[in-house]
């Protein structure tokens, strides 16, 4: 139940994307044990120029992003945007489908592929989706959640 509550908080905060007053658009065995430990952390992504904010709270994500994820600049922004559009689409379908764990998929993510969120947001969101898939043994989309 603690994991379900943490996922609930994560999803609620992940989906908290705002623009002024309107909404904007299992663990992997290859990761070291210390990356999968339950350590509370928070990652805040914000861009004042288009006034949005995403807050990700999930145990181990900060450590994972700093030690396992590919470095910033490894992927192009276009690549990240295309993958995020696919991940968000599958995420939102699972929110509506009761066959999936309601503790993992609580709220829709309002992500507009036509909006330029910038590199940092797309990088962190993409890496969160990789982390989520590996951490909770999920597959969002047609490809395996691996570091490519």
C-alpha cells in the first residue's frame, strides 16, 4: 500500500502542469541495488517563459537520473518529444482502462506535442517514463524500456 500511495502522489504531481490559469498542454535487474532503494526525492521541472511546472516524486528517481540515465544532450529534443508523445498516449489510455493498476495510472497527463516545452522538460519526462517502466515492470509503447 505504501508503494501505491507513493505512486498516487507521483502521478498527481506529475500531472500538475499549469500555464497561468489554464492547464497546459519491477525494478530492472541490471540496476544496482542502491538505485532501487525507497528513498523519497522530488524533481521539479519549471520554465517561466511559458509558465509550466511538473513535479515528480518517486523513490529513487533523482538518484537514477543522476547515475543511470544518459547524459543531457545525448538525445535530440525531437527524439525526446516523439517518445514522450508515445509514452503519454499509452499512459493516458491506461488511465481510462480499468485492467491496469489504478494505483499506478491515476490521472491523465496533458502533454501537447505541438508545444515546445524545451529540452529539459522533455529530457526529464522521457527519463521518468524509462524509470517508471523499469521500476514498476510496465511497458508504455511498442518498445522495451531500455537505455538506448
